[in-house]
């Protein structure tokens, strides 16, 4: 089962940032369960094979005030994919800090062997912040350019992406879910 | 949260409002942009003058703003309209009916970000057959008022979006890649009734104009 973690404070954002991820999983026949980050417990984490932490809107950053709710990230031994806000959460729990950079819309980014991305890709951005993973020794960056777009923990299956793959890179989510023949 | 809705009178913007209300949000004004350019990149234009009657049916005040519809410049007009709604109605966010158009969505996101208000796109990336089914299930009465992609012709004008419509559009989607919800501009819609309307609208008169593959139906409603 894939645990989909909703980080939105605003209820209406579910449709924009969580449901598209659920749709990708459902269309592929993958079993998932969605939960708000404030409700994540040991029980949910134990029953999940993989975890996806979804993104949220530019202004919906209440999760930053409750960042301790994600403390499970430091100890989890299951694959986790953090999308945008989800990537921020991962970075913050490994000592990163939020840096200001607003990017909205399609941008050309360059990737190296990251969950099926190997070359230049047009990705959809929607963020006011990023985390400089270049300074986090535990992480490797799989994109070129000043702002890390795709990262992975060196020892664990913790992935982070700054862009929204539900727009143009749906296969990235499926690649994350299908690793090790899940 | 108090929201303003970008409203064209079509199915997407109306259904987006419906979802917002179902989630408990207040929608305190509708914002309609009347573009003088019938080929506007941002705004749907057919029968937009009828949105006043829809706004009355919804019981939500309407803020109308005109634009010449010049590419990118029309964004300044949209920003002006949203600023006006913020000052007049105290809105804290905008709802749009964007589904696939990153052109529309990213530009509205930028405006909202600059004005420090929320931006909600509850139909974003939604499967378009699922959207049609949701509209039918939730008793939205929607008609086609413009068609602009082969093989859609004038005979599609006035068609209701019902199960029969889905049956007819499905093979065109498979053969000609016609977008089932018209997101690519293949057709435009007009909402005559929905659960939020105090009283449904009826088509009293129609006037059809066809120029090559572009067919539109001006409706008089009451």
C-alpha cells in the first residue's frame, strides 16, 4: 500500500495537489491510502510500502509551523517521495534551510538518471522556496543548475523533487512506485 | 475563507465554485472578464454578457471588467479586476476552473502570488470524462454554445451535456483527439441550471453564427 500524505491546510487544495496523485495511482491499479500529515501515526507508517508527501499551494505553508509532525522522516526505512512542499519537509528534517526563490510555470531543467528522468525536461514549478541540498552531505543532487530539482538520500530511499510531476512527468510517480517490483 | 471566482458562465468555473462551496468556503463575488478579442488566450467569450443572469441565479455579486484581449496585456486587466474584488469584497483567494491549461493557471498563480492571496484550481489535472460524469451526477444542466474543431459542426450547438453527449464525444476523442471537456477550446459551454441556482435559466432565443469551422450560438435566456 502506498501512503499518500496531504500537507494542505486548505481543504479545497486536496483537489489540486492530492487528488491528481491519487488518480495516477488508481489508474495504474495501485493500492493507496491518503492521510493528512497531522494524522500520520506509527500504525499508518507500518502498513505502508511506500510514502508520497504531496505538494501544496504557494501560500498554504501552515505545515512549516508544525514541522515536528514529520519527525518520522528521520527514522523511516521505507521509500519516501517528497513533492515540492514534501521535498522541503525532507530537507528541513536533515538540517536544510528554506531559501527564497519564486518559480511558477514551465521551466526547462536537466536531470541525470533520476526515476526515469535522464535529460532535459519541461517541468511545472509552483514554489516560493527551495532547499539548498548541495549543502546537505547526506543527499545527492540529480539535476544540473543552481536550484536542486531532484535529490536522493545517499543511504536511504528518500527522494525529493521540487517540481510537480503530476502535470508532465506522471511516469516519475509510477517509477517511484514500481521500484523493486512493488 | 472568503473567495472570488473567475467566472465565465461555463461548466468549469461553475463546477469549481460548487466544489468550493461544498468544502465550506464563502464565495463573495464572481469576476468576469469580457474580452473584445474572440480569440483571447485567457478568457472564454461566448455569451459572457449572460453571466449577469447566472450571477443573479447564484445570488453572488458580479464584478465585470473589460479587456481588449491582447496577449499578455489582458493579464494586467485581470490583475486590476482581482485587485478591485480584493478591495470591494475583501477576498482572500481566487477560484478558477483551470483543468489542463498551464498558460492560464500559471499566469493566475503569478497574479495571486503578487497580491498575496490564495489561488484554488480544484479541477486541476482532473480526468475530463470524470468531470462530465460529475456534472451529470450533480445535476448541472449545461449546453454547448460554441464549437471550433473538426468534426464538431453547428449541429452540436445547443446540445446538452448528458450521458448521450458522453456517448457521442467518446469516439471523437478516440479518433480526432477532441478533448471531451473542450479544454483545448474545441467547444464552449453555458450553465443553465445547477444545485446552486435559485432558479434555473431557460433558453428563449438563439442566434447561430458560423464562420468556417467556428460555430457559435448567442443565447437569450430568462
